[in-house]
C-alpha cells in the first residue's frame, strides 16, 4: 500500500512538473472581436451541429484559458464559456493553432485565450470598458504561469457597418484600440492579425472594410475574408469550412509577419 501511495504522489508531481514546463514555453494568442471570431460555424437555428473538422480537432499541444482562468486542453467551441449569451460553434482559433504547429514546431505549446463576444461594437472595446478590461485581465492571467503573448487575432466590425457615425469613426477607434492593447500589455511590437469583413452586414460595410484593408501599423497584417462562404440564410457568419480556411490564412499571415519559414 505504501509504495503504491508513493507511486501516486510521484505521478502527480510529474504531471505538475510537465504542465509547468509546458506553460513556461507556451506561445499565447489572444482571440478577440465579435461573433465570427467567437465562432458560429455549424450553428443553425440556435443549435450547433457538433461537427468538428479534422483541422480543428483537439491537440495535446493546444491549450485554452477557460472562463475561470485555468488552462485546459482546447476543444471546440473555444468560446463556449466566454460568449455565453449566444450559441457558439467552430471558429478560426483551433484551425489556426493546429496549422501553426504543423508549419512551425518551434512555437511549442500554443495557448489560446478566447475573449470575443458576439454583436459588439468597436466602441464597446474601448479602454476602461468591460470587454477591454476583461481581455487585459485574461491576458495577464495567461502569462502568470509562464509563456509569452505572441499575437492578437482580431475579427470585428460587422456591428460598425450599421450607422454612418460608427463607420466614419471606425478607423480612429480601431487604431486607438490596438495602441492601447500594446501599451497596457507592455508589448509595443505585439503582432496583430486582423480580419477584413467577409459579409455585408450593413449599408456601410465597404467603409469599414476600406479602413481594415488600408490600415498601416507596425507589426499589423490584415487578411481578407471576403469570398469565404457564409451560412444561409443569414449570410453573416462563416461556415465551418470557411472558419478552417480562415484559421490557415491567419497562420500564414502570422508567419509572414514574424518572418518564420515553414
């Protein structure tokens, strides 16, 4: 009995040591924005179909920071306990992480920090607001056990296409948001990969897309989601297969930004 007890303790200590080591070498990515980053792939009539494509499957080298700030093995839907007011499905995060690991194993363990909330306007992400403060809180908690924040993946803007006032202010608000995130995380060169809208949500979609595609900041890249398939009949959210494609696009943009070879 006593040797068995010691063996159990040894296994627990080994597991803790392994997790601590993994966290120390972790490459952390923040996932923020609104519903298409949160993930609605496979959600029809307020029900997720449960289908997880191979590219978005669970991987022991991909972790997720839960709502209670603990690391766990990442599984879809990544935002299930974050974007709680809506039904979540497949987003781009898991496909991004799996693709990144295939193309650059030097990233080590990938830690994903879901922060996106569906239906949110860029003004709701202003510094000092609930969404902004929660994202910064989660980002700081993510690095508490080790690891480094390697990038922000940002997909937002549909809610800012509905009025001329929001569309006209989008550029200045977005630029300020990116600058504030870098300042408050003390990462002035934090890589940011943003997504240009895939769907025509409101009358001013083209204005918002023009801002996204034309924005120039150091260590910022924009991937254009226009042309990716959206779900019928609402034609707003990316399909599961489109989310997989977007995840791979985000990976390529990140690797190009960081000048990493495959």
